[in-house]
C-alpha cells in the first residue's frame, strides 16, 4: 500500500469499520441490521467520498450518514408496523353475527369460483369464524402471509359479487335482490 492510499478517505472508513459497527449495534435491534445499515451507508457514501479531504472530517461525516441511516431504518420499520397492524385489524374484522344471517346467498355460490387459496381462507375465516392465526398455523403460513391472502381474497370476493349480483352487492348484500339460488 502506498502512502497516499493510507491517508485516503476510503482507507479511513475501512480503518474505522469496527467502530462504526459498534456504534450501530448499540442503536438497532440486531447485528444483522447493523451490518446491513453499515453496508448501505458505505454504498451511499461512495459518490461523495472524494469531496471529503482529511481523515478526521471523513469519520465525522460518515457518522452523520450513519445517524441518518438509523433514523431512516426506524422510520421504515414504523411504517411497516403500522401497515401490518392495519392489515391485521382489517383481516380480523369479521362479519357481525346479526349481519352474517343476512349475507347474500350468492356468497356461498361465488366463493368456490375464487382462486382455491382465496376461497379456502375466506371461507374458513369469514364463514367458518376461525381466527387468522389458527388458519395460518393449520395451512403452514405465517400470520402475515395469511392476513395478506385474506385481504386479497376479500377484494376478489367483492369484485366477483359485483359481477354476479350487480347493484345489490354494492350495498353489502344485506338486502339481496338478485334472488340467485345457491
């Protein structure tokens, strides 16, 4: 290694790798996340590294990048948790018992026309009144995967009911006028 490489900004970053990793490990939930954040920060800094001249400035500059990366990580994690919670609430919101009695009779005819995995989960959770966690466990799915599948199955069911029943389905099929026999 020549003398110019030893004092270069990228060499300074490489020398402080362990220190940067420790900085991240104390602030995030796992070593793997710390390593991922560090690698992403290295990648993002490549374009601007030549603008930083001396070793002390490059380390301070990179610490700012790491702090911003930590903030971004937790911001993304918060959005993911919120989205997952909303999907879970939506998936757990089954039909009320008194409404269940008035559901359009077309639903039992339409459910089998959905993709098999959609028909299965919507039938189990909505009509069979089973929990998502219970169905997920039985089917070998994660609860998150089952929640997403149920969300998609409900959307497919709504579209299919509009095709089959038309106007009465847009009002929730609670007062079915299509008189389709099952």
